[in-house]
C-alpha cells in the first residue's frame, strides 16, 4: 500500500468514527456528511506517492502519457490520472541457456549465459512493450541461439569473449526500442556431448605434439645456423680449429673405459702437435 493509501485509510477511519457517534446521537444528516467527507478526503489523499531513488513512475492522464516522475514525494489526481507503471532503474541479471542447439558444423551443444540489463527510458519501457523484463529475457535466449547456429564448435570453445560481445550487440539492438540497455553478456559454460569429448581431447593432444615438433625443428634450424657460422670461423683460422679438436679429444679421454680411434684423415699434424702427445699420455694414465 502507498503512503497516500495509508493516510487515506486513517482519515476515513477518523471520519467514520465521528459519523458513527453522530448516528448514535440522532444527527443522521451530520453523520452522513461526515462519512461522505471522510470518503472524499481519503480518495483525494490516496494519490500521494513516495518514489524511491532507483524508481520512476509513468503517469497517464485520461489514458494519455503525461510525464515520468520521481524520485521523492509526488501526487497524482485520482480519477483523472493513474500510475501506469513503476519502473526499477537498477541493473538486473538474468540467467538463461540454449539447450541442444546445433552449431554451424551440426554439433548439439548446451550453453549457459548471463545477461546484465537496465532501463534507460521509463517511457519507452511502459508504452512500447507490455513486460520489458520478460521481453528482454526472451530476446536474450533467441539471440544466443542465433549466434550459436552461425559459429562452429571450435570457435565457440576458443572465442567466448568475442561471441559474448556479438550476443550483446544483437540483444541490445532488439531491446533498444523498449528502453532497455544491455550492459553485458557472459557465457558461463559450454557443454559438449560426451561422445565428442574424447575426440576433442585427441585433437588437443595432436595440436600440442605439432607445436612441440615445430619448436624442436626451429631449434634445429637455429643450431644448424650457428654450426655453419662456427665452421666458417674455424675455416678462416686453422689454429682455432686445432684447439677445438684437441678439446674434443680431451673431453672424450676423460671418460673411463674409453677406446679412442683416430682416423687416418686426422685434421691435425701429429708430428707437430706436442699438446696432442701430452693429451694421449694423460688419457693412457686415466685408463690404467
């Protein structure tokens, strides 16, 4: 009950008690007058309305739109004016889903989403649609189904944010004429049939293996480039090549139980390599 209704009931009760006392005292005429005055005052004061900060009321005068009022205390003249709708301007949330909806590649999926919307025009939300909240909810469901039917399963799973933005644009376009603004859409979950989950896991595993092989091949290419660069430097400096060769022999000789075979096409002259002779002696001692 509104504030005006409460005050109207109190005033009517006071005048009614006075009229009863008049009837009992024998003044029937005055009793009727008090009763009629109480009814009239209660009827007049019933138009007093308190509107909350987040609310607006739409006033119709003789069936035609007059204005939107609020917040605070306001008054409308009963009989000539009436409150057509009390609109809540706060953001609302609605959870909806699209069950067994076919994607573009004919795969049935279940999608759960949440839409956030609010009223920006109380006039349009009252005059252009019977129930703006229900209309926005139904528009959200149909828009989500439309978007799912236009996308493939891989795109649904990998581009949720882009799909949410697309759904928001479609819903907002439908609800704009109703005075409703869609602030956001979030896809909560996408459920794939159980028989397709194994295939998706296999596909993901194959994709990871492909990436690993590409990374390995890229590393091989980079290593080959560095080897070519090193070979070119060794080719320009014979002494550097000999030192590198001796270092390799030294590393091989450090291993226990190692038999070293030196090819006949040895790239270093043995008779002029004192370092090699010293290295061979160290290798022999290590074996003993």
